[in-house]
C-alpha cells in the first residue's frame, strides 16, 4: 500500500489570539519585504531607506512628538470610520466631513472673534462638530429617504465640500494680501493651545484621545452602542426586534461626521493656522485604512494612527536622504493594509496534513 | 430484496470529530440503489455530519467511504457531484437576488461562459410538469416562500441528474400537502433507480416513505432496520433513548375576552403584490388561535403587520381596544405583544452577539438593564444565567457566542427573551419549524402554559398536526384572506386541508 500525503486547507472554528498575532507579524514582515523591494526598484539603499523612515518617525524625541501631531487627525478620522463601519454604514466621506468641520469652525471664528479665548475655543470646536455632523447627516438622510447608497453620496460630498472651500478661498475668505488661495492667519487667541513648548503638539491630540475613550465607552458599554453593533451584525433582526435602524443610522453618521469635523478644526487651529484647500493630506482616506487595521476597535485606533503618523514623517526624511519620493508612504500604507487583510483572512484557516492510500 | 451488489455508497467505521465533540463515532452504513433510506435522530445526533461526509463537505477523521464498491476520498463536494451525489442542505445555498432559473443555470456543471437560460427554462418546465410542481421560474429567490425555495433546491439537484440524492430535513418547511407531493416525487425517482438519503427527525415521515431507516444517537449508529418491521414507538425509543409521549394533554380552558382584533387587513408583499386582502380574525385571552395555510398565502405578511414591521395598506388592528397600526415594532413589544419570527437566524437573533446580549435584544434601553447611561453588564449576565437555567438552554456560559448554539437552543433563547417580558399576547410564526422532538415537546408545553396564564397566542404554522393538537380554533388563510375558522374539536383534517387549497368554505 502506498501512502499519499497531502495538504488540506480547513476552516478553523475558533481563531486563537496566538494565530492572530502570528498573522499580524507575518503581515508586517511581508509589508517590509515589499517596501524594501520598492526601494530596490527605486535604486535606493534599502537599509538607509528603512533607517530614514525610522529616524523620521521616532528617531528623536522631536520626531516622535511630530509623529503625534500627524497622528492627531488620523486618530479622529480613524474613529469616525470605526463607529460607522461597526454599524455597517460605509461612510467614505471623512475627508469632506473633515473639511466641513474646518469651514464651519472658521466661519464661527470670523463671527465670534471678539469672544474671550476660552469661549472662542469652545465655540469653534462646537461648530466643527456641528458642521461635521450635518455633513454626515445628509447622506444618511438621503439613504433613509431614497435608499441611495451611502458610499456614492459620501464620496461625492467629499468633492462638493472641497470645491466649495476652493470657492470660499478664491472669493469671500481670501486673504487679500496673498496670491495663494488661503485665508488670513488665525489670530493667536483662537489657536489651539500647545501642549509642549517648542513643539506643534496641540490640544487636538488630547481631544482625539478623549474622543477614542468616549467612543470606546459608547460602543461597548451603552445601549446605543449595543444597537450600533446589533445593526452592524444583522439589520433585519435588529428591525424585527424593535431597534429603530433608521434613527440609529442617522445618529451614527452624525457622530462619525462630527468626529471628522473635529479633525478639521484641529488641523486648522492647531497646525496649519490658515484655512487652505490642502489642510488634509488625505487624512480622511488614511483614517479608513487605520480603522481597518485597528480591527474597528476605538482604542486600537490610537497606536495604529501614531504608527501611521510616524510613517508619514518618516517618508519625508526618506525623500530628503534618498531619492525616493515621499509619495511612497501611500504605497506603504496600501501594502500594509493588503497584507494585513490577507493575513487576517488566512488566519481563519489552517493547514492540515492528510494521509490516504 | 437487498443484496450487496446494489450498494451505491457505504461507510465503514466512519469517525468525525469537531475539536472535542465526536459527531460520528465508528458509523458503518450502506445505502442501496433504488432505496429511500432515512437517517433518523435528534438534532446533534450526527445525521447532517454524516451526510456532509458523504457529500465531501467534511472529511472523516478515520474510516472509509466506498462508492459502488470502490474506496473513494471525497475532498470536496465537487468530487461527490462528479460521482452523481447531490445534496439539498437544511439551510439553503441559493443566491437570493437571482431568479430561480439563474440559480439553477449558474450552478450547472457545463463549462460554458454564458448561461443558457432558454435551455434551462425548457428542461425545468419539463421537470416541474413531470412532478406537478408549480413554481415561478422567473421570480427572484428572495421573493419565494421558504417552501418554494426548498423546491428550487430539490429541482437544482435533480436537474444535474444525480443518482444519489441527500435531503437534509426537506419537509421542515413544507405543508402536509407539499410534503406528500415531495414523497410522491421521491417515489417516482426511486422507481427510476435513484437512491435517496432522507434526513429527518419526524417519525411519521420515516414510516411513510422509507424502505430502511438508520437511527443515530449522540454520534453512534444505534440500529439499521427495515421500516416495515418496526413501529413508530420502537423508533422513538431508539432515537431518544426513552419512551416518548405523542399525544399532548390539553385541558379545556375557558376562552377569555378579545385581546387582539384584526379587521379587513390589507397589505402588499415585497414584490408589491397584494398579500393580505381583507383578513379578519379575533384572538381572545387564554386562547390559541391557529393560522393554517399553504406557504405563501400571506402568513408572513400577517406576522409582519401584527408586529409592526410591515405597514398596512388598509384595515385595523386593535390590541385591548386600542389601534396599534401606527405603532413601531418597539412600541408594540412594549404594549405586551411578543413575537417569534419563523426565521430565527436572520430575524430573531444576532448570531455574533453573546447569548446574554440576545436575551435582552429589544430591551437594551430598559431601566432594568441599565446603570446610568451604561448597560448593567452584571445584571444582564445574571438574568441571562437565570433564563439559561429556567429554559434549559444548552450553552457553556451566558457569554458564549450565539452562533455556536444548536437550532433548538436558538429557539429557546428567543422563547426565553420573549416570555421574560410577561407578554399579554404572543404571535408565533412556525415556532417549531426544523426542531427536534424534545424541543418541540418543550415549546408546546410552554405555549399551553402561557395559554393557561391568560395569554392569547396566535400560532401560525404549516404543521397541521401541531395546529390540531394545540389550537382552540383554527383559521385558514388562503390568498391573504381568512376563508374559514374551525373549532378544533369539531374540525377534520380533510376539511381544513380543502380550505387551505382554496376549495373549502365561504369567506366570513
């Protein structure tokens, strides 16, 4: 009798944490390999390249703090994605909601400039939240009323908002003393307080951490969070069992929009200090990747966003020390996401050795 | 008589484990050509696992499978289909947005890029006619009733021209008439030399249809016998391991005052066609009102309008004298109308939630389960532990994921959740569909208990035996109308059956 040995891929009933961590490590390793390959193609020294990315990201105390600055909007857009995706609402409009937050906050700033600093700060933040919430509400309302897919409407709104801002900056809000499409500089009294001297780390970072804690509590500890998860897992059963899924969807989209709006205010009043049409470097979209990598867990968004903030800064140093364009960072982000999703899908299966004759 | 040369498929000492659970323990069975062979056993006895091994979906951990005397390794359903083995699963594997024809043409094995819908339609039309099945081939699958979807699954397998057909609980969603039709179709197929493995836990069906029956209990093969040589009681004892009471003892209760009054209900189904066309009935306290009817006559829509999930186009529903037609599902539940949907997995439960979370589904905002703005986890888990104990739900802990529970336990979770709200009225749509004897016995007992406590129960069922043994009155629904209402002791199965077919009494 001849014994044949074969392999068989089987689905696991339970995925152990060890398997999950293992798959994550493999994903990171493969991402590094793929990134290295890209550097080779770009005719750069791979070791130098990685060292540059690391140094730029967390190499010095200052670089690390700057990575936190970059992470601030990413934490918020990541959180905005988490809450929407947990309810299986595919909000891709974080970018537009971020800009709307900046726009409404700037409007509030121009209207209430005379308020004392603390009151002005509160007002601008409040308006950023409201602006984002309204921007999130619109596609949700259209979905509820006319069953229009939110993926389409949220993406389209991104463009509408960005061109609207472009119009504002070429006319009503333009700084007359400058050629560029940008507003005058924000008065110091309205700027977000800096947390550490000689750095750009601002109040927004604290707000982002607080937002993560609030969303964590909201999703896993409150009745609304229960409803959000129920709706995400099974909207039909949720409806049958008395959850108002339309109302829940509207609330979720408003929260999601508000959180992105806060990111916009943070960039405007904490970092850029002028309203411009490029205050976001695609933070809305990167937030989606971050949320996925964080497994849609609000608290896990924080470390992943910090890692990505570092990656963005690291790629800037990469560009100056090697000849590789910093745009590589977007490729790296995509590579990490793809390998991670692949590894997570694979960790559900196991390889079994089969014997037969 | 059966001889060895006619064996189509055979297992020898087949063992299949899932982690620590032995689903099949050294099972040796043979299945013959032109035979209807029942696999009988309670849920979790290992019937489906055995069938899935024969269909190549699972691979046995040890033991052998022989196909026509040759040892085979079935590493996927594809291998099984190549050998002429077809299987209709308990949970349908149809693509819901596609039409019946598309579903059948798509899974056909012909290697062609384009779907030949015309040829499929011709052949399907012929098959339907041959077996006397009425089915709208152009309807989308999601628009079909569960019973109709079952036909699609069976026809799909027959369409391939299999010579061994495995049916997993095929009658779970059929009316008696539909089941009889299925039996006659299977009889015809048997005459043409087809073998059928018929998985069931219904003893009556085993006796009616099968040539031989194998009884499984806790993964072990208890016995394989000729059906003609045993009685129902023998089989029940082998299956459950103890004597089973078949007749439910129902004491006469005095029906109370009206609690739920539906007048002239009109609504449309998902296809936009009239599903309810003026249905009226009155349910009283301490009464079980059965709703009998062939699948797709408006039962589903009736259930949905009563629970607030579907809007009425006309008519009136009064609960304790107050109109509820504009109330949300949540408000209706809060008024004291509990419900059990027929599709427990997609409508009754969040399978990825823990058992404890499912036990409060719909009540997550109740003060009972809250501490300030937060959910009171401790209370939720404690109350879940109580309900798990009271309702005999088999779950390792309240935090166990609901997905890992068996069908009977899923239904008990729903029952526990609904009864925990002390309902005044219960609307149940096929509450025992697809469950095993033990659980059915349990649920029937609970329903009668509720009736004794004064609860009015609307029992929508396609199982006439169930309706006759539980209901005080049976209302027959036909094409969206209640065509006749019978007092159970005075009604005969034939009369009710005729009404269900639309040839009975006059509209009331």
